C-alpha cells in the first residue's frame, strides 16, 4: 500500500496531475518551474536537466506502470511524470539565460507531445509504463532539437 501511494505521488508529480484542466500541461509547467528555479536561482547548467531526466526515467516508468494499475487505466491523464522527463529533455538545450529558448522549449515540447509526429505515437504501444514514458522522451528529444536550432540561429 505504501509503495502504491509512493508510485501515485511520483506518477502524478506530487499531485500536479490532478489539475482539473490540461493535467499534462500542468505537469509540464511544474517541470519548467522547477528547472527555472534550479538553473536561474541555483546556477545548475541547463544541460544538467538532461542528466536529471535520464536519472528520473526508470522511476517514471515504474511509477507510471504502478499508477496505471492503481487507476485501472492504460495511460491515465493524471500521470504526468512523463511530461516532467520530456520537458527537462527539451530544456536541456536552452541557453541558461535565454527566455525565448525557455519559452520555445515549453511550447515545442507541448506541441510534439500533443501532435506526436514522426512516429512518436507508435511508442505509446510499448508495454506498461515504458509506453507511457517513451513517447514523451521522444517528444522531448524533438523539442530539444528545435531549441538547439533556435539557439544556433541566435535567438
């Protein structure tokens, strides 16, 4: 029972996933705010967000799988830890002080996560928590490339 409560707390990113409107966007905003705090207030380099995302991924897969079982759904909208992982991947390419890149990372990740182009949607078919998380990792990687291109052109 305690493991299940922990899994639900993690999977909903400490209950951000219970937002009444657009829980995925709420989870992304929460991830964005934590990243901004770490980078702008504590001097953590933005690229370290990719390291954090990689470290969080196994927990995201486990907690997503456990929470999906607890909720009795395959990919519950309340599960937003996958958005945290994807958003941090997207933000890893942003310059530490570039607001346009930070805003673009949020917007591009949400766009890729919702539209799921380039075969990203097929990743949802992977079993259990892996399927819940994999599409957001891919959406984050696509957004990261977009942010890197924006930085390359000098925005």
